[in-house]
């Protein structure tokens, strides 16, 4: 099941620079997308989400972009901080009562001081 | 800030035994979920629960699994006869609208 794909297992970025994490999906029924951050031995922490009626949503240092025609979304973190180092998961859900989240495999972000 | 809590943090059990994993969702949330993550694999949806009944379930959620909201605060996942392949992190989540908030997880080890 590869409905949500994160093709980069890892990403390293210098502190203060921009981190860009990417996610692709194949199911055209997905209409809500979320990004989660996860530290080892903890549960996923909700970061930011976007509905399919929008193409951008911003919250502080985090911005999510959605390109529906390409079935692609990205998370931008700027400026990146060492505390941002974690695994980032992209997730998607379908419309109506279908609330189950389908997760990507995650990208390990390392922010270097 | 309100958060989802889960107990126990780690459960070790023998194959064939029953286990109950407990969760306290965020108090004003109406939707509840269980997910699991087998080591090295993706987080997988198991079941969602709304208005005291299951609203969605995955193929993983077979007759060995059940969920219950026994009172106004707890939400439980029961595995009747555990198998070795049930070893995983089990995450509870809750939501008011669309964003789901996860608990810290229970690590289930089946020997």
C-alpha cells in the first residue's frame, strides 16, 4: 500500500536554513492532509494541516503547500532549529465520514547546529 | 494543553493471552482511533469510534480485536488472543474535527 509516499528517508539541513519535506499521494479521494513530527518513543505530534480547497497554510515557522494536480504536498520549516530534528510524517484522509489517516513512511530531519 | 494519555507504556504478554490497552482521549473530542506501528513499518490505521460505535475499521482489525468506551473518559483496545505479529506500538488518537491528536503509545511485546 503506497497511497502516501515520502521518498526521502532522511534530510540534513543547517540551522537557520529552510527545511523542505516532500510527500506524494496517489488516491484522488484524499481531501485533507496533515504533517506530524515524531520523536523516538513518543506518539506523533500534530504540526499543521491543509484542506484540499486550499493550496497553502501557514502557522509560524511551518508552511504546508498542496499541489492537487501533481498530488504533491510539502512542508517548509524556516528557519530550521536543532529542536526540529525528528521524523516527519505526512498523512492523508478521505472525504465525508472517512477519517482514517493513511501515513507515509516518514523523513528523518536532522538540523545541524 | 490537553493531551491524550495511554496506559501502560509497555505491556509484555505471552502468546494467546488477552491484553487491554487503555487510553484517555482529550475530553471534548468525539472521535477516537487506534493505530499501530510495527517496528520499521508505517503507522497503520486500525479502527475509528464515534457515538459509541465503530465507524471505520481496517483489514487488520479482525475478530481478535475489540474497542470499548466503558465510561465517559476511557477508550480501550482489547486483543483477545495475542499473536507474535501483534507486537507493535499501539497509538490512541482523538479528534474534535479533522486533526487527530495522538497519545504516547503502548509498546506491546508478545512472547
